[in-house]
C-alpha cells in the first residue's frame, strides 16, 4: 500500500510540474491574472467535457426517463376528456416507471457530473492552492498574497489563491451563462442565415 501511495504521489508531482511549466509564461502578467486564466480554462474544459462526455448508461436512462415523462404528459392532456382515467393513469405512472426512471437518471447524471465538472475544478483548485501558496508566491512574485481587500472599517484582508480561484470560477460560469442566455434569446429572434426585419434597429 505504501508503494502504491508513493507511485500516486510521484505521478501527481509530475503532473503538477508539467502544468506549472505550461502556465509559467503567464507569470509575467502577475498571479491574479494567471489564476483567473487558469479558472476560465478549467470552466471551459468542464463545460466541454459535460457536453461531449456522457456514459452509455446515462444516455439509456435519459431516453427512458423522457419516454415515461411523455406518457405522463399525455395522461395530463386526457384530464379534460376523461378525468378519472387520466388520474388513474397518472397515479400508476407516478408510482411506477416514472419515479424509478427519474431517480436512476438523476443519480447517473450526478455521477457523470462528478467526472466532468467537479473533478476538473477540484483538481485545479488543489493545484492552484499548492502551487501558489504564500511561500511560493513570495518566492515567485515577492508577495505572500494576491492582493489585499479593503474593508468598511479601514482594515484590509489578504486574498489567497484558492479563494480567488473559486471567485473566478463562479465569475466564468456567470459569463458563460449570460452569453448562452443572450445567444438563445437573440438567436431565436434573428436565426443564423435568416433576414432581420427591416423595421428593426
């Protein structure tokens, strides 16, 4: 067991050294921008993996869930024509396949997100926290923190690498979400290849 942990530790050390070598050219811009770029790239990677990587079981459960969900919707549509029949059909679906399909689909999606979202983000968080710890920042940039945050009472609080990375990850997701919402909103109004209305400004 001790040998196994030694191999794992050495592997992590080599990966960390390789990542540091790749991002070291960004150090000329300072640690604040460097960590912000790392966070943005991590979010981009997580989103790419989420869209591209889905397990075979996840795809099967997704199809199964929406199949039973559509049946449930059809039962609701029957409510006006035959309320009793629609109610019985809805209850049977709720107690049967729909609940089972939903929970299986939910937990498989959770595991899928664990691999595609949480592992990349927490791995890079650990890398940033270790690589840009106070002593390392002092050696590389001559300062033990990224910057100092002023407070209402006039005091300042040092901002560390891990906290800044988390803030940048949240900000990157907010930017991606806002961009996606705008594209979805205006993409429907002015589809690619379509004509814009002449009276629009």
